[in-house]
C-alpha cells in the first residue's frame, strides 16, 4: 500500500531532530528504546556521568526507496550537557507479550516554566540543555557512495551531519561500525555497533478489526544484536489518543493481540493510520554529562485500514455529502 505524503512525515520521528535528542527532543514516547544487547563504547576519560541520562545520540539511518526518492543513508548527531525535557508522558495501562498499549499524558505546571525550561511532570520544570562539540568524529566501517572510507564528521553549530553521499547500505550485515570523537568541550569517546540489512516488510494489506490480532512479517536478519521496534499509531493526525509499541527479537514475525487492538481502536482513530517497523542496533558509552548512543536503524512505514474509516487530504477524496475534517477523515 503506497503511503501518501501525510504518512511520510511520521517516519522523521525516528531520527534525531535538530531540536533535541532522539526520542526525547520534541515530545512523545521513545520510538526505539535502548537495545541492551548493542555494542558498548569506550570513553576517552574515566566516565563519571549517569548512564541513565541520555545526553547525546548519533543516528545512522537506512531509508528505503519510496515515492519521495531513492534509497539513502544518512547520519545525524548532537550532544548536550544534560538530558532534553520530554513534555509528553506515555503511560502504560496494559502489557501483552512484547507489546504495550501506551496513552499520552501532558503534565501541568501551575507556575509557568518560562522559555528556558519545560514542564516534564506536574509542577516540575526541567531546563533545556545546551549542545556542545566533541570535536571531529571519525566514522569507520561506513562507505561513501564513491567507495571511500573512513568518514569524518565535523560539527557545524554543534550539529553532526554528513557532507558527502553515503552508499546504501554502507556496510555488510554484522560489519563493525565505530564513531570516534576526538574531544573538545566533551572528552574523547568511542561508540561501536554492528551493521544491519535494510528492513523489508513482507506483510501487506494490514487491516485492524476489533477483537482480531494483527500479524506482521518481515525478512529476518542474521545480526544477533538487532532488535525490532513496532509503533502502531492510528490517531496521530487528530492528536494521538494512544498507540501500541512493541520491542521484540528479529525473528521475522510478530503478532499483536486482539485485546490490545480492540483497546487501541476504542481510544479513537484519525486519518491515515500507520504502523512503523524498525530494525535497529544501539551501542553506547558514558561521558561526564551522561550517556551517548549510536543507533543504526532501518525503518519502514506502512498504512493500515480500519473498517468505516475513509482518509482524506481534501473534500475531493470524500464521498458525496461528506467533507474532509481536521483529523483527515471523511465525515
């Protein structure tokens, strides 16, 4: 099922945006929790930071071919001096196997936090951190489109971005990939992880029905440290009312129970519901400010159908007598 453009913006949530750290920058839940089996990194000096505080992330993402363009590999990264505030808390009312139903809660602060902080829990403000440089980062195990290596990332306004085209994929499965920072404001450190193959979903025509389980299938990878993250969000265009997230082994198949599907449908649905499936590995290290991660990922987003739902971008998409609503549904 080809995704129209309203869906495609959802995939960007899995990248590290310039506004902050991965999975914490712009609110919302973690699209990809830390992989405990990912390769560890080493710090250039004795680590004194808190490993539970995520302060930095480098993300190497494999983006498959779509109607927006050819397959591509990208790298982004940024490191802060403290954790980035998360302004939406995703609570977990029900677990079922490898999957969890999560619902959003926006905390309330009776005293305004001001422009330099955000409300992260009821009457609790957290200051926004400041990004700094860790010097040039030398990337090994990643090939450019021209076939050369290694790759050196030089920070621009504390942002780490690739300045050359990268091969797709830029490594073979299980190849060693390292990011070695020379050190500047932050001390030198090294991150490592293993290469993965691009994700390929084999399940099609995904339909959500109350009381009926949803089965997902993909081509299984061989890298043992790789995990699969699934996010089923059917209301994000109307202001998300809930979602199902799953973290599972890269076995090639996952079934989301009918009980969780029913509860998600009962929360409400908006136009263009999707499921986002990601294969990823994560390596990490600790610097004095906290934990820094390297994530290598490949994400596929696919539309799902819901009985009685007609999605739209304008009135022309709707049956006679109906109009396209703000949540992109025909009514």
